[in-house]
C-alpha cells in the first residue's frame, strides 16, 4: 500500500474501493441532518429544488447567491442517491418526495481507514476544510479559498491528490494515440504544476507552454518543472485575463491542449466561447484532452454507478465554497457544445472504467494531424 501513484491499473483498482465516497457520503447525510435540511424535506413531503431553497431560506437561515442554490440542489441529489428522497422527472422540474431514513453506509474497517490516511490524505484534508465551512457559507459567510498567494500551498496539496494523478495519467495515455514528434502542448490553467510534471514524464521531448490567469501558483509550478529537463514556455499571467478572454496565441499554435480540472471554473454563459478559443489555437487534427467530471444525469444513462454519482456530488458540493467554482457541467450539454463547435468527439469515457466515467474527455479538431511531421504512435 502506498500513497504514491505508480501505475494506472493499480490506481483505478484503488479508486474503485470507493473509500472517500463512503466516508463523505455519510458526512454529508449527517450535514443535512444537523443543518435542518432533512427535517425541512420531511416536513415539506413533496417539493422542487426551488421550493426547498425558499423553505431553507425561511426556516434554516440559508442565503442565496454565489453557489448556494446549486449546493442545495446537489444535497437533494445526494439525499436521493442515499435513499432519503425519491425523485420524479416528467419533463418539468424534478419533484423530490421524502422517503425515509438513509440507506446504511458500511463504515470503513481498520485496514480501509489506514488506506484513507495513507493514500487519500490530501483529498480528505481539503474536503474536511470545505465541508467544515459549508454550513457557514450557506448561511452567508464568504468563500473559503481562491487562487491567490495565501492558498497556493492548500491548492498544491489538494491538486496532487491520488485521484487527480490517476485521472491526469489516464488522460495523457488517451491523448497518446494522436502523438507527433516533439508535440506543441498547451497546459491550460497549469495551477501548481502537477499537470506539467505529468506531461513531461509522458513526453520528455514535448514543447510545453504553461498558462494560467494568475501568477499566485507560478513559483510552486516552476519548482516542480525544474525537476524535469523538458522545455517550458511560461506565459506571463498578465497576458491572459482568464476564461472569456482570447487566449494569447496564434491560430493553430498547438498540437494538444491539456486541460485538467479547469472546466468547472467556467461559467455556463461563456463556456462555448472558451472552447471556441481552445479550438482556434489547436492545429488541424489537434487534440483537446480534459479532466472534469460530468454532473450525474437523472436518467443514469451516462453514470449508473451509485458510488461514482455520489463521489461527484461530494466533490461538487465541497469545492463550491471556493471562489470561481461553477460546478460540474451536464454531460449531454458538453457533447452538444463540442459537436456544434466542430470538434470531433473522439471519446468520453462512461460506463467503461467505473471510477473515471464522464471524467476523461478527448476532442479532436478535424483534419490530418502533423501533415509536416511524422506520426509516431
Ligand atoms: C482546480 S485548479 C487545476 C490546476 C491544474 N490544471 C491541475 O490539474 O492541477 C483550476 C485552475 O483553473 C484556474 N482558473 C480558475 N478560475 C479561472 C478563470 N476564471 N480563468 C482562468 N483560469 C481560471 C486556476 O488558476 C487553476 O489553475
């Protein structure tokens, strides 16, 4: 047993034990009980999410704005998954009906708790702090973290968590089939550099460009990149004001865009424009690879494993107390958007790999890749 990610197969096997999901599902069910949400659901009997938001505002002191209404919606979906509520969908808004006590969640045994400590400690720490703050946040307190100097260490630890490492490695593996010699790769929203390290490990000869909208995590990323010999072109954060603004690159400047854990920070109204910009900077036959969960669909078509669904709810709810978080986007909306923009949807994995269903996306721009270069793999 090791807290270090070694290979994809054992990484996926470890994630499929669903340990963090079991711990935090129980914690969120308790949260709903202690914050009075379950009681409000019990008394209301049948209600829509909008009605419950109004009830919680009136009876439990919950505020609205920022992510708060969405957070209530996530909790209702989680309570449905845990058997407390039943959801009925018939075209209009989802109607929730109170059902009863939550399904029992088997507590972790000693061996599983030890794995949690050793393998999932950095994810646990972050979720603990976010969930500790969530009750205050929903009642009007400010955001817990943002991407500034004061939180760089917190982000670095969280972003280095085991699940993200497995997901990045899986994504890079999937992007490998479109590989050219010395590929030009953009690490979009490079953060504290975990993606840069993974890219350089996978393709030591790559010509990598690192971009983020803030310089707050740059030193941490630089230190990580220094452990590798690859070439990195660091773009001054002043050159890009963030999502919704043009990327500071010429058309067709990259063979691959690596976009890890950035999509949930894009708001719905500007999302299409952001992906249009990504497509613009990709060469013909270029690849966009993205790590971002899809929000579980009510029909359970894209994600029917209850623990994956639960895990996505937990993550979405926890990170909602961070400034800029917009939530995981609908799977079908993403597929539709990418197709309308002219991407070829090469693959989104669902109901295949259990742990990473709807988290790994590959989009390809039309055309033959590397017309003037040799395709090597
Ligand atoms: C969860 S971190 C992921 C970082 C990195 N890609 C990784 O996988 O570790 C989200 C990234 O999105 C960036 N980000 C957040 N809001 C943004 C915005 N409005 N415009 C551009 N980038 C943003 C942050 O600076 C951060 O690097």
